[in-house]
C-alpha cells in the first residue's frame, strides 16, 4: 500500500492547487471588476499566493516525499511525474533570480504600457534589456538542470517536451507555403462582421455558449479589455470585449469557449492534482482553435451563425451564410497579431520566434530588436510596420518575461487541424451537425480524446499521438489551409 | 535598533494579511458573480487560505519573535499588541477543535438553509447541537487561556476587551426604556419607501456614494442576496439588493457605505499590518450606523434625499421630506431582525443575547431554544413569532458558530449615538450640511477620530473614550431615541 509519501504529496499539491486557483480568482477580478485604485492590494495578494505556492513546492519535505513516493496505478504515476516535473523546474531557479525577474517584469510592464502608446522604444529598451538578461539567466540555469538547451528550457515550461528543433522545422514548412497562399487570396481591407447593440451581442454569445454545452451553473461570461479565460473545472470564467471591430466580440466568445470546454472537461477525479490540469499551452490553444477556427470559421457554421443573427435581429439584420463565411475567412496581412487572419497568423508567430530565439541565444541585442522584427515582418508578411507600436512593442509577452510562449499559438493551430482531421474521419457527418448548431458530437470527441486526459500523457505530442495516431506535424494544417483558402 | 524580531513579524503578518485579503476576494466573488456550481472549488480555496494563515500565525518562529520583539514607537507597540492578541487566540484552540467546529458549521449551515424554509427546527436540532457543543468547548479553552469567562472569550474575539457584565448592564438599561417608547410611537404596518426601476435606484445609490466621498477608483457597488461590505483600504466592495421591500436598497447602500468609509479611512501607513485593520465589530457597526441611522434617517437628510429622488424621477415621483422622514423612522415591532426599526432592533439583539449566553453556559439546552427564544421575544417585543422560521431559525449566525457576535450590532448603535453627540458638539452646523448633501464635515470627523486610528486603541471602549471623553454607555443612544421618536 505504499509508504504514505504519495498520499502526503497529494495533500501538498492540493494546497498548491488551491493557492493557484485563488490567484486566478484575484487576477480575474483585477481584469474584470476590480477598481483600478486597488492594484496595490491585489499585487500583494498575488505575490504572497505565488510565494507560498513556491515554498510548498520546493520544501525539503516535498523533495523527500518525491524521492520515496510510489504510484500504484498509471494515473498516480502520471500525477507523480507531473509533481516531479514541477518540483524540478521550481528548485532549478534560485529564489533570488525568481525575485529579480519578477521585479524586472513588473517594471518593464509598467514602462511598456506608457511607452507603447507613444511607440517609444528608446524608453522601453532599458527595462526590456533587464528582462531579457534575467530570462537568459533563467534559461541557462533551467537548461543546465534539465539537460536542455536554454531556449528549450523556456519552451518546455509552456509545452513540456517541446523542442525548438522541431518547432523550427515546422515553422519552416509553414513559411514555405503560407506567403504564397496569402498572395493568391488576399482581399484588401477587412470587411466588418455582424454588429449590433451590446445586449444583443451578449444574448447571441450566451446562446453560442449554450450551443457548445457550457452551462451557466459552471461558466461565466464577463467583459474585459482583452478576451481571456481562466478558472477551475467547476468554476470557469471567460471574457470578451464589445468595443472592438464589428464581429470580434462573438469570435472572441467562441475562441474562449474552446478554452472553457477544455477546463470543464478535465478529469473530475483528479481535480486539485497536477495530472488534473491541462496539458500545456499548445494543447490549450488547440482547443480554442478547434472551436473558433476549425469548427466555426467554416461554411457549415456560417449557416447556423446566420440563423442566430436572424433570430436576434430579425430579417432586416439577416446575413447570407455565404457573405458571413467570406467575412470569417477574409485574408489580408496587417501589422497587429491579435487581429490577424488564420493564414497570416502563423507568420506573425514565426517573426516572434525568430526574434526571441535570437534574444535568448544572445545573437540579437535588445537594442536591435525593432530592426530585426521589422525585417522579419517584411520578409514573411511583405510589408514594414509603420513603427514600434505596430511592430515589436505591440505584445506584452516580452515585457512580461514570457519567452517561449509565442510558438504555442501556432503549434496549437497545427494541433487543432490534426485533431479535426481525425475527428472528421470518425464522424463524417460533423459538418451537417455543425450547420444545425449541434456541437454534441464534436465536443464529445474532444472531451474523450483531449479534455478528460488532463496531463495523463507526458507531452502534447503524446496527447496528439494517442488521438490521431502520429505526433504533431504541419500536414493537417496545410491541407486545411488548402481546402479552406486555396480552392 | 531592535533585534530584527519586530521586522520579521511585520513581514509575517503582511503575508497573513494578504491571505486574508485573498480570502475576502474569493468570498465576495462567491456571493456576487461566482457560478453556483463552483462552490466546491471556492470552498477548497478558502479552507487552504485560512489554514495557511493559521499556520503562519501559530508557527514556533512567530512565537519566538513575539517573545523577543521590541517596539520603538507607540504605533509599533500597538501593532505588536495586536499581533500578540491574534497569536494568543490562535494557539489557545487546538487544531483538532478548529477543524471539528469547521465541519460542524459547514454541516449546520447546509441543514439550516434547507430546514429554515420549512421552519423545521427538529431537522436542524442535531446539527445545531453539534455546533453549540464545539462553541462551548472553544469558549472554555479560550477563556482558560486568556483568563476570561467562557462567553467573554467569545465576545472578545469580535470586540476585544468587551465583557458580558457590561453588555448585560447596558442591555438592561435599553430593555427598561425601549418597550415603552415602542408602545407610544408604534405605527402599524410599515409604509413602503421610495421605489423605482433598478437602474434608477442604482444611479441614486452611486450618487449617494459620491456624496459620502467614496471614489469609484477604489470602491465598487454590486448586487447580492444580502447587503454586505468587504475589501481592503484601496479596494472596497459593497453590495445591496434591489429585490427587497421598496426603499430598502438605498438604505442598504447607506449602511454599507458607512462600513466602506471606515475601510477607506484606515491608516495607510499600516496597511497589511494588524494595527491597520478595524477595531472590531462594534466599531465597524458604529460606522455603518453613523451613516445610516444617525446621519441619514434624520429630518436633515430627508431634505437632501427628497432632492435626489426628484432629480432622478422628476416632479411626478417627488417625495415631501416630511413624508420621507416618517417612512425612515417608522416604528412597529415585527418578527424579522434585519427588517426591524431602530427602536425595536436592540430588543431583537437582547433576545439573542439572552439565548446565546444561556446556550454557552449550558443553562439552555438547544432543544429548548425555540421556546426560550419565543418567550424572550414575547417579553421584550410583545408578540410571539408565528414559528421557528420567524423565530430562532431566522439568522444564520448560530448555524455559523458565531456566538458573541450579535451584541456588537447594538453596541455599535450605542457607539454611533455617542460619537454623533460628540460630533455635533464640535460641529453645530452638521444638520445644515447634511440637508445640503455635504457630508465632508461628518466624514472628516469620523476619519480623524475613528477610521485613521485603526487598531491603535486597545479596545473599542478606548477608541470611544478618546473620541468622546468616556467609555461606551447607553446615555447618548437613549437621548437620541428620545429626541427622534418620543418628542
């Protein structure tokens, strides 16, 4: 029956999970309802919650129990593997570096907010340099401890098991194809999507969530400056914004609903345990894109979407499904990543991947980032950003110290396409169901093959493999792009 | 320069403060926006946050630092005194009893919710008995550790320094006078207060909050089943409900705004430290009642209130100030405490005080509570509750294990009256200002004499004494009742 070490670890990691869950609640509150003047209190709360979770993770008692624990069945073994992974990553980095990076990030994010609006890279540079230096140290130390190259160690923290060699190869395949697709199908300025009063959009959003099987008893929809999703299996929160370009609010809801379905479908028996969480950011993004990109920017969904619009706005506000589909799949490169279409998006990510690998290796000095960024945009997307605001300063990720995160957006898109192929093979009637607004077969498949597995599989590649028969590659995504855009 | 112990304690108690603040955020979320299906996650979060705060408080390192710490100035000394008080109370009760009581409370609250609706005391009794037994143990153990009688030990946890002997004496003075006042001024069924669409009421509520100097940058207003207030100095949250009897929503906002002003006015230099928190529940209730009862159920405020109503609803929705004042000060005993008028309310509290002191001493068996409760209501308020739902089962406090809390409602009313007398002496024009909606002088006085002192004074009696020249007594309250109701 074991020596009790495993049981002690479950109790310890349940407390860590509770601290992380409370931090998610505080962060959600900050981004939705929290009064702006209360940031100081909330910052202290988050620092203390994070600090205590870290202390529980690196405590000598944890190390001892991890050394002695024995698993009695495969899920326990997977749970133990995830505990050891988290513990190993946490003890690798000295507390002094964790704090130095947190301070650098805090400063850089504040400077970024002010300097971005002015496109003032010179003001941002010293703070960015400090963050890059701390991230390089972190990458070095983590890499040494885990036997990984520095950038791989960073990638690994967002998508365990992912290696830059494979990312670079896959991105190369995308770069070889997508610019040509764009040249053939680009359509000029983006046409506006369906618009309407905020209350109407929110009603449609809630109908879409119900259509996807997200229950009000467990899932909230709120408003924030940028859409996001967070929460626990029984308490999921997504947001959207109604002030963006017409049509964006509802696509944001569909995207975040994909994340929410993942969280809702995680294995109930393993809640509050590491193995009960999602399989990293690539897997998470694959779920939002399974709903938004694969299922909903489709000819099939345009039929049901048009029905939802007509039911809300009446015949005068009606959209032809064909016109709607055209808007949903419009392609035209533009400077801002978060507004990019499905074909341009991976090239935006490739730009960032080139820059951040060079920043971490030291090949690129932060002072030279604007030029390197704009060169990459020009070579991959065919235009030069008008300035740093629409160039290397547009995203908060680097100011936030998140190097190695960007690739997971596109890896998630590849994974969504690969899952969709397998799903369509198993359910040839999927498009007919989607056109009728019946997402049961689709979400049922995702729940069985992805959501309910939590972290049982050791990596997102193993997860994809058990669902589709092979590790992640670019084949399905490029076939999907060909089918949707280059017919 | 001390031995560093004091500085270590400040860091430790700042973390405890952060954990408690995060718990307040999670609890607020549960009561406002949290989806009902997420209670399990939130329950785990709260248990872990509370457990870790307790561990930080009772750790041997804390005991050692408390034994060695030296304060260098009076505020540090007061902070140290509050640290020692919290530590002493926490180590007095064994962890096993804390957990047993938490389990009993959790069960009793669940049973209470279901049984109250049916007025089914028999179903509630076993769970209540369990809670009473745990509370009696707690009172015994805490009392022995602190050299206090059992019920005093419970009182002390809500209003440090308060003793039952004084409470009983003051309540006796109220019981001798208030029933006679009620007989003279009772007015039959309560007339409805100003009503209107929810959005209009919320607009007026926000104007009232602005009138009181509560800034949107730091203070939120939301909706919940029962009004409450919570939060930190820079991040205050109050709620009201719009579904209650006409007029109740706005009086709820005024009441909770009084609490919010206290939190907003706490000493900024001592945030995240024990001495930077409020001086217990009597002091807190004195602040809500300073605004709601002393300032706003007055002839002066009726003038400004009528103006706010007319500005929102136009001349057709206008109220004569005299008619408004009549509604605000209507007296008629009724079974439900939270709906009671200012004159009956202390008698509701006296009923509960009689019952809970007898439950804790063992003189009253929980099985006999309904009869004892109804007898007390009959003797003090002159009617017999129709059943347990409107009798001893109406409040959640006892199911929640909160014995010793009820008296602070009425002690707060006494304190508010005593502060108001001192305030009027210092500012003879107070009523003129209030009639014009100018609360600056009033809130300025409260901030100086109450809010900004935090826990600097060792007890609410010392706080009252420095503000008014004498400890708490019933004189000012009885004069106030005489002036307002028995002219």
